[in-house]
């Protein structure tokens, strides 16, 4: 799965709508019930730690404990992320970078893949 495919799946989970090949629009709801779609720059969850951390905060707010482990050896850097709740529901994601591992963990959680 490419970084773009990962970002696209996360944007869909967040309620964004893809209108054209690479144009994404975010839904904005007003208190009076009106809804508009606004274009804005897409977050790069799989390549930007700041954007990926938004996913960590979402998992944390759902009462999960999130662990990020970075392993360095002769072959390079490898990241493994895991999360669990008090009922020991457990998910794992891995990747060459921390943002990529966080994204895979987030998708495993949201799509129910353990």
C-alpha cells in the first residue's frame, strides 16, 4: 500500500470527500444545521509526524494506551506501534517511519484488523 493510499483511507474515515482525482474536500457543519464542503490542503498523515500525532490523540481519547517503539540496527530504523484498552483489545502497526507505523495502527483499529 502506498503512502497516498494510506492517506486516502484515513481521509475517508475522517469524513472527507474526494471530488476529483486528487482534490479532497472536508465537511464543515454549522450549528444551524447547514453543511458546506471546503477545500483545504490534505494532511500528510503517513509522512508528517505532526499530522500522525493527531491520530495518536484520537486513539488516546478513545481510552487506548498507545506505544511507539523505534528500533535501530544495522539494517536501519524500524518502528512498531501498538495499542490496547483495559479489555486487552490489541492492535499493531509497523513501518519504516513512526508516522507510517502510526497510520497502519490507526487503520488496523478503525477497520477492525488485528
